C-alpha cells in the first residue's frame, strides 16, 4: 500500500467550511486505497493571535510557556479534522506531536527534530485509519513540549514522510513555489522544479511557502517535497536533488530583521547576548572598525528587552529593529554575476534609496532596506532579472 503524508497549512483549515473541504479531499485519497497521514497547522491566524495574547501578559514571555500556549493551536485543528473525517464515515485518529513520536532538542521556540518514533502512527495506519498529527510541535527527551519555529508544520510533515517512507505533499494557498511571492509580484511564475539548495536559500531569505528546516530535513533524508494548492488543480513544484545549473531561482523578501551595528571590540559580548536570547545573527559587510549583524526576528519573541540591554550595555551600539527588512535574489551563480548586485542596488536607487547593508552567500545576494521599500524593490528586481 502506498503511503502519503499530506500537510495542510493554516489558510487551508481557516474555518469550519475549509476544514470540511480538506476532510473531503483526505477521504477521497483514503478511499482510493492509500495510507494517509495528515499534518495540520493551526487554523488561520491562531498562532499570531496566541502570541499577541502572551505579549499582553508579558513583553518577554518565557519560551517554555509560549510553547505550551502555541501548541494548543495545532491541537484544535487536528481534533476538528478527525471529527470531520469520522463524520464522513472515514476512520481517523488525531495525535499530538509527542504522541506521534516527534522527538526534539530542548530549544523552546526553535527546537530541531532529533528523531521520529512513529510507533502509534504506524499502528493506526495499519489498522486503516487516517492519522492526523499536530504540526509544528514535538517533545524533548526531558518530556518538555517544544515547537519547531514558525512555519514548522512543514518540518513535521517531511520528518514523518521520511520515517514512514511515504510521499510528502505540502498544501497551501498557492500552487507551488514561484519566482517571487505572487501576492507581492503579480508577474511571478511557478517553478516546476527546484533543487534542495535553491529552495533552502529561498526559504531562509523569506519565501515562507516552505520552511527552511523542512527543506534541510528533506535534503538530508532524500525526500521529495511536492508543493501544491489545497483547493487548486494539479500544478505543483517538486523540490528534490537537482544538478546545479546557472539560473535565478527567485526573489525573496524578509520583513522582520534587526540590524545590530556595534564597535568591533564589543563582538564577543554582543554575540553572547544575542545567543543567550536565542537570536540568530548573520555577519554583514560593515564600516571599518564596526561589526554589523542581521538578526532574523521571526522566532525571537521579545527583541525589545534585548535591544534595550544592548543599547544600555554596549557603548556606541546602533540598533534598527523596527521597519527593516531584506530583499534577496537566489540562484546558482548569482553572487558571481555583477548584474544581480546591480539590479538590487539599482532597484533601490530607483526608489531614491541605498542599501543599509549588502551580503552575499554561495547562492544569494541580499540587500537590507527599510520595510516600506521592500515590495517595490522586489517587483523592480524581478522585472529587471526575470521579467
Ligand atoms: P501555510 O499556512 O499553508 O503554511 P504559508 O502562509 O506559510 O502557508 O505559505 C504560503 C504563502 O507563502 C503564500 O500565500 C505566499 O504569499 C507566500 N510566499 C512567499 N514567497 C513565495 C513564493 N516564492 N512562492 C509562493 N508563495 C510564496
Ligand atoms: N502554526 C504555526 C505557525 O503559524 C506553524 C505552521 O503554520 O507551520 O507558524
Ligand atoms: Mg507555512
């Protein structure tokens, strides 16, 4: 019997009507004879709403308690989907990440999957049931409930597919991975196929259609990811091992970044403070004698107290944490191609601005700029490089 793991994201289960349509789609697949394991995200904006609730109680909520709070979102959708399937006459059972055997590190809010022990999932699939697993969550060896970082349900799906030797289908509100976010760049086109490396770079640069850790997991386990639209047709993007050929894979936008600019002498102290706050930092090209770090804020729940501490304790610290983001061009050979850097800088110049910082990596060139300029910059860069 062929086995498949299907993941449905927040927008696919936003409300009872959509949840019932997902149930009907899953039921159809089960009736066609496949063993079906479904991973669900929290309904709609539930995770954001729960985070806002916590922030009303504390500006810097303890990460352990945030994980206890946020995992409730996925628990609601897993139970409702199981109820909906049983209502359709399909046998189903829901499991939390812990029950499904998703074993993670202890790092609350950014845990990594160490191992999957899907004993109960396998047993119930063998009984013919559809198994629904709450995405984005796991349990540490110390029996603490953890979350995998924003967008982490994708990682749950890939990890389960690897453990069950199943296919992996990730359903969202877009028909695959495009050359830019189609909501921002109307002319973006779907890529039929991307290599793991291209997709990882796109995801890290802000293309949230697939989660970066999920793609890394797929690469190391050799699982192909099929990204499709939940309520759309058969179009898809397949992410799998590919031969690197020179091309631009896409343009990505990251809205939540902080730039931390400090005297180079303060490096050890600043890195220690960022790491204690679980804030991931990337070193950028800076002025002589200065150290410039870009901090991705998505999984840093409480940057304001950290920024205040940096300003207080590090003389000469300059921190831009509000209204800063980045536009990245991803592709094989882009860092070595002057026209990519020229397109990024030129697009900003056409808006009367200059990059706050520039960085290039093996598969990417990034400019940092004010958030209000990012969408126009992405559209202009896409027009110049992709059309
Ligand atoms: P889900 O809730 O199903 O996990 P997400 O909201 O996480 O879905 O991801 C889907 C969204 O990703 C789309 O609505 C789209 O706006 C955004 N997106 C960003 N970059 C891209 C891209 N390159 N291709 C497709 N979608 C993208
Ligand atoms: N619900 C979580 C989030 O909003 C996980 C996910 O959607 O994948 O980040
Ligand atoms: Mg997502």
